[in-house]
């Protein structure tokens, strides 16, 4: 955590709120007319303009000296990377008052949409695991570009990245980025590293690239284990305390805290390549090789790993080993060499032959059937259990460890 070495932020005077039809201008005198409102938020509104760009115009009470200096710094940073919607130029009204900035148009859905299976399948019905991996590569390339220019995003979160295709991705709300010694004033707990939890307001310190590398890893994890954060777990304490304690709930071989959250997340984890599970485990687990600020994997390191993952998917090797490794939502653990698999006649999943009963049902179907039978008798304990515990999570621990 670095101290702030700049002057205090100050409100800038704006005599009137901007509205459609107003004529604004850039420092070079280019006229920009506001046409119509595309969207509104807490800070202001985004407008269609008479140019192939859009304008973000702040509410009068939101224009400050820090915003102006940051926008000037970003506009002069020379970042030319498609989809990074950094300010292109500050905008002024007819009284020469700073009111906002010009930026590239953005399109797509928020990454948060991908966290919910029904929404993901509705928006991108033909996506496979390959699309998610390629999306991660695209995001990493953009963050790597910003880091090379000395810009720290600060507020990496699933609402500030829009997705149209795996290769067409837009970073928005870029005016909050940390640049030229000016902090990013916002953030969220799940993307804040352990060393910065409970350290005061986000605008009271500067974040390092090492701090940001934690947030990058969280974003990647949330896309691979779709919709889950690395420190979500069943039981235990708060997610924030889990981050501080670095109590990671996904296994690596024999190492596991046995707190993986209810749901199909164990299946998604088991189908990741071992080198990726190793990277996540050693980033999020206390004492891991990449668990401290100075040793975290960089965006360049993650890029190499995700490009290798993409290569394995494109080569067909992962699909040959197990077709479900190409699915976004596999419905069982990854197949293991030397194990004989048979198809369960009820759920149609290939299952380890040793887990099948004399009627051919797999262990998951047996658990579901047991819970359904007990629910039909109105057992209160089972009714409550069925609400909070998936049959996936009552598998013997030794079976789970096989797929860590």
C-alpha cells in the first residue's frame, strides 16, 4: 500500500447541468454536440454525440479537480487498444467549465451476466469452455496493456467489463482508474487482496500492480468456476474473513479444507487443467507460492497459462480425454485413467463402475432418491438439508480428493 502524495480533491464549479442539444468542446476546440442519453448512473450520464464517440457527462456536484487531472493524464497516456474505453479528451461547456469526457463506444453484456447459467445460455447459447478461456485471454491482453502504461485499474469487477464476443470486450468506467499518483476511489471486497482488507477508504492509498494481480486472479477464477468467488464456502465465517485468512476451499491433490460450496462447482474445478488448478491454489491458499503481493502471478504469467489452455482445447486433447472438459457446465467429475466407466440409466452420466449399485444407479442418483423419499415423509431435518446441501457434497471425501 502506497501513501497519497497529491493535493486534496476539490469540487469544480459548474453553473448548469448539461442536457441533450448542448454543444461542448475539447481542449483543441473540437465541437461535440450531445444528442441523446444512452444511460444514467450515480455520477452522471452517457450521451450519444454527433461524433463516432460517446460522452460521459458528470452531474455538476461530481466534477472535481482529481477527475480532471486523471482524465487529462489518461488522454495523454497513448493507450490505443480496442475496447479500452479510456477518456480520449476532457469536455468543457460554453463557459469553459469541465463537465466530462469523450470516449469510445462500448457494447455487450456485463460479465456478471455470465455468472448465472440461465442468462449465459440465453445470451451465448453456443458457447463452450473454449469461449470462456478465449474471453480470459482477451481480458488479460487489455489489462497487460494498461499495466505497461503505468495504469492500475483498481476497481476490477464484473460490472465494469462488457462482453459481445470472446474477442470483442469493452472496459468501461475507466475514469476511476489509478493513474499519475491519483488513486482509484472505489472497489469491492471480493476483489480486494488480503493485505488491503479493512485498510480504510479506497481513495486513501495507492494500489500496486501486486495488489491488482490478486483481483485479476479472482476475475479469472470467477469465469472458470462460473459465478463463484474463490473464498465462497459452506459454513465458516464471512467471505471477507476468508479472504483475510486466505482460506481457499478448492482442493489440490490431498490438500483441502473440505468447505467447497454446495453445487456443481467441484465438477467445474475437476475439469480444469492441473497447471491452472495449481496456479489458483497457490494464489489463494495461505502459504501458497503466489499468495503474497510480491510473488503473485502477473497478467503476463496468466496469459501464458490461458493461451496454453486454449491450445489444449483447440488440439482436441482435452476432449479426447473427457468430452465434458470442453463443456462450461460438466455434470460429473473428470474421468481418470485406469477407471472403468458405465452409463447411469437415470442421469445418463458416465460413472465410475465401482460407484454403481446393483440396479445401475450412480451415487448421485441414489442420494437424490434418498432425499426425495425422506422429503415425501415430511422429515423436517431432511427438508432443511435439501435446501442447503446438494447431493454432490455428500460424496465421500476420498472420492473428491481424487479430482483435486
